[in-house]
């Protein structure tokens, strides 16, 4: 009992260790898989953010490039071109005719006002013509409502520009617009960043840069560089398309021509409150002016966010303060706005990744392997126990007849049994013991042949009645030896049924059943009767039932009736002779013939077993 317990304890310990190790490996693999899935989701979110930035920059690039390419003279309601020729190719003197500015009657939902101012900080706007030109402006299509609205906005701008700081220096609007215009002159914004700065310094991104993978940072920086390059190219193409650039302006006028611009800087965006301004510096021969466009910042933000709602539905656009890092990958290249995407939802992937499926398969394999090992171990231990029980039972079974053989043979050899009748009884006992030993050896050898698969049968086709007549004499002899009456009952309808069997094997099976009945099926008051009956079976089978009138089989041993060698030495010593092999051998023999052996529990008393035999075709 202790040895199997030790073996199972070792098996359980090894199995627990294997499960713990495999569980740790599984947890590590799942963590790695979750990290990979998180990185993929982060990459998908960043891809949506980059696409949103591209979309917004593309929408703003046309606006910025158009304002950048606009002629400085258009900031006057009516202006005189610096050069003009009559049809006869003669030069028309400057000031002989005026052109209306297209800005005077231009309508835009995002543009509030175009204006310019000089050193006196007195703004003028093409949308608010001087009083002497009002009638002419009305003829050009300027409405009274537009004029009143533009006049109110210009008055507001004038108040902001002329309002001094407490220290007496420039006003906030004047300082901000001038600084933005100067930035456009010095080309502070370029694809590579500000002049003299280290391009793309990652430390300016804070913790966010440390959390993203290095490849993701490289992609973000490349996207920002590409967006700025596209904007610059659009501005250059717009200027060239209008025939307007710095070099052509400097060639159009001279130092003595005060009405002709000498150079024009690029527009540069700046935020003042919720409003966005595009400002540039225009240099004349004797002075310079700041030209600006007042844009509706809230409307621009709302339109941009609406255009990317399908990518970043909960995003926000925040104004970038002056001096903020220009290499922020989420900053727009066109205007100082930074995209805050919020919690961008990634497309949920399938939880059944290849790695997780492989892990589940590995767990299944581990459980199957553990189960198979447990079943194998149980079988080996059971076989070891049966082997030990068989050795104990066989040893006990051999000891008694051998002792009898030695005692009786010595007494007969020494002439110690002078009585002839007693000598005859001794010889009869020796004959019975030899038959029992022969039967025991025959069963063990037959079982060994079946286990090796080397059994060969001499099959014959004969009627059921002939088969019963051939095997009955030996069965009757064994029953009468136990003092039991032996009765054979074969119905006439079954007597002619033919079967193809080995009669010797059938006799061995039935003899084992009769021998068990002779040992265990004796009646309480008398030996009783032992019956061999022919029964009809379903299908192409016929049955031979051996039934006794004994006490029957205890329910606690019914489940192990057909297990070989399950009798221990103590069981063998306390019951009738036997090694627990007869029923197991009989079932194997019956199945090797194509039939079966089962216990018949339908009998009201005693014990019955039915041997099923296949009928001949």
C-alpha cells in the first residue's frame, strides 16, 4: 500500500512542478503578447493622428499659400499699378488710373478682415475704403452691411494697436504682429527647423517621447518634416503662379519710388486670444508696413476638427505659445496649433491570436500528456498489484496440492497405508489434485497465449446439440465431484442451430464456469443443481447459460468479476481454491471466437453466466 502511495506522491509533485513552470511561462508569453497588441494599437492610433494632421494641414495650406502669394498692393481699396502700358505700347504714368482690390468685395466665412499698418499704428483695410471712394466702392459691389461690419472690426483693431502697455512700450497686438512678420522675413520656419537649432530634439517631447517606440518617433518626425516641406512648396508655387516673388519686387521699383514694395516677407501665423492672424512685413523704399489677415480661429478649429472626426472623434486643437518646440510631432505645419487626440480608439483585434491559440494548444497537450501518463501509471501499478496477487494466489494454490502429493506419496511409498480401501482413497485424492493442478496450469498457459496473441483454433461447424453433447461429460463429472446434479436443457428449436467454433475452447470456457459454480454456487442446505441451458440471442448469436442455485455474487465484487488475478493470498486462503483467472480467461476466449461472456442478472436466485456464440452463416 505504501509503495503506490509514494509513487503517486512523486507523480503529483512532478505534475505540480510542471504546471507551475508552464503557468509561469504562459503568464510571461501572455504579457509579451499583450505588450505587442498594445504596441500595434498604439501604432494604429498614431497612424490615425498622422492622417488627421495631414488632412488638416492640407486644408490650411491653400489658405496660407493664397494669403502668402497675395500682392501687397491689394491691401489698398484702390491702388495704382507701378507699371502700365497703353495699347500703343507707351508707358502710362503712375497714378493715371486705379484698380479695385479683390479683397474689398471678397466674402469668406473664416476671414474677418484684411488690414495693414505702419509706424503710426493706424490700420487701414481694403474692405473699408476712404470716404472719397465709397461711391466707387459701392459701384464695385461693396454692400453697406459689409462696409459697416468691416468698419466695426477695423475700429476694434485700431484700438488694440494704439493701446499702449503700462510701461509705454508697444501694445500686445503690435508687438505680436510685428514679431510674426519679422519671423516671416527671416524664414524662421523651415523644413529643418529654426536657423541654428538642433533639428528634432526629442527631449522637448517630455514623457510622451520616452513612451513611444523609437520607430514611432522617427515616423512622427518624418511626417512633420514632410508636411512643412509640402507647405513651403505650395507657397513657392503660388507666388510663382501669380508672378510675385521677392526678386521681381525688388526689380519693379527703385529707392526713390515710395509706392512700390521693395521686398515682401512670407506670412507667419500668430494667435491672439481665440483669433488667428497671418502677418507679413512689406518693405518700401523709405519705410515698411505690416500686412495681416484676421481669421476666425474658433471657426477654423471647428472646421478642422469636423474634417477629422472620423479619425480622432474626441480631439482638441490647442494654440501653441511662442517659443514652443517646433519639432513637436503633433503640431500642425501651417498654423501654430497642436492636436490633442485624446483617447483614440483602436480597431479591436481578435483575442485569438496565433500565439494564444498555440498556448491553449500547448496547455491541452500538457493536460492530455498528464492524463495519459496518469492512466499509464495506474495501469502499471494495477498490473503490478495483479502480478503480486497472482504470485501469492498461485503460491498458495500450489502449496496445498504439493503438500498433499508429498505426504500421500511418502505414506504410500513407505507402506504406511496397509488398508486397501484407504489406499484407494489416497490415490483418488492424488488424482483429483493432479486434475486441479492441470486445470490451473492450463488456464495460465491459455491466458499467456492470448496475451501474446499466438492462439490458434481448430474451428468446426456443428449443431448446438452436438456441441453440448461433446462437452457435457467433463462438465457433468466436475459437477458430480462437488455433489451437484447436472442438468442439460436444449430446446428443439435451438438444437439444430449451427455454430463454427473450436469445441475444445468452448469446453474450457464452460468448464471454468462449472468449476466456479462447483466452488462458490453450493446451496445452503444441499449441493443443489447445476444447469446448462441453450438460449436464443438477438442477431446471429445463440447462448449457452450456466446457472447454479447458490447464494449469488456479492455486489461489492461484481465490478471486478472479469479482472484477472485480483485474488490475494489472504482471499485465496479464506475462500475456495483458485487464482482469480477463470472468468477473465473465459471472456477473452469467448471474444477471440467472435462471441462474448456476460453475467446474467435476470435470474431470480443463484448465479448465471451466458456464453454467446456466433451462428454459422
